[in-house]
C-alpha cells in the first residue's frame, strides 16, 4: 500500500523528544490556560539597575521566577501537587527553569533540560540570576550531577521502555514520595518558568509535564511596545505577556485570579520583588 505521507523515520532523536513522545498521548488533561499582560516600564529600569549593581545580567525570566515564588509562598494552598487522589503540601518553593542544550549548531540540533532554583522565595532577583547562570553552564557541560546521569540513562533506553520508566520513576518519586537513588530530589519543583521572548515570540502556552507532577507552567514572552490606555489617553508602553498553564485539579478561577494579581503587582511595582512575601496583600 502506498504511503499517505512521504518521509522517513528519524533514527536519532534528542533526549527531550524521546521523553515527550513517551509522556503525552491523546489530549486528556485538566489544563487551564491564562494570559496576563504586564506593563514592564518600571521593571526594565529596575533590572538594568540591579544588573549594574550586582554585576550579573538580570532578565525578565529572573524577575518572573522571583514573582512566582513569592506568590506561591504568599498562597501556600497552591504550593502543592496531586499525590494519588490527594493533595500534598510542599514545605519549600522550588522553581524549575528550562535550559537549552545546543547539540549541533550547524544543523540546528538542540536538547532541552533544566535547573531548579531551591527556595526561590528567599532569594533576590540577582541571586536567582547568578545561580541560574552557574547551573545552566553546568547543564550544558553535563556537570549537573544526578540530572546528567538521568538524561544519559533515558537517552540510552530503548524507546518502548521510556514511557514505562517515566511512569515508574514518577510514581516512586511523587506518588510514593520516595527518594530514588541516582536521580535528583524533586527535580521539577513547585512551578516551571521558561522564556520564548528570546525567539521574538510574544506568547505561547506550554503543556503540563505529567510525570513531573508540576501544576503550573509560566512562559515569558517578548517585550513589545504597544498602545495602551492610561488615564483616558493612548500611550506606548513596553508590554510582556505571561502565558500560564494550570492544573485545574488544584487551581480554580478564584485562586488563579489571586496569583495573577500578585504576580502582576510584583512585576509592575518591582520594588516589591525585594519584599517579604508575607507582607504583600
């Protein structure tokens, strides 16, 4: 029988593609999508000042990471994950940030990994920036310890075993809450933050990564000058979109509104990024 679509199998796929092929199947998930527009006029000036003072480049991603972490600390009832058919409360606020790993620049090949900022709610923007820079370098140089070993193991597994391995690992680490030797502890944390702004994309939504049990993913878009209404007049302001995917089993509309309001407040009034989350109303 003739082929419906001409082509051929890709024999050597990246580790991330291999993981993703064995993570998602038919659409059947509790995702809720939300989009927040942030006026970053004051935040851009704040990040520029903080970069000069700290000697490390502070970006929108670092600010969003700090704001999300502060929000989860302020509202601990959503700093949780679904464990079996019950809700497990986390003690710490850890944020996972995705890191691109170039494999072949000439052919445009790359893989995807990440780094976790532990207790991000206790760290200022510049500390998050410095830690992520160091961790990202370690990831790209395959020096990130147990995570590098886990990536290597998954990449070498036969494809038919990858889905099974991810399910077993997820069950042991999250459902049974067991520390699995040779794998990183809680590798995905309370929330995931990543950026598509560097690619010139204004907004995009990411899927929930089921084996991670992470109930919130935030994508930071490109900063763009747009016309907005201020005091009855149309003015131009730098605007950044935050596109968020929630697990509806944990977040309802009220809770989503609370989180959106606090994240927006912290980013549009960036001096609040240095505050104690408990003091923010």
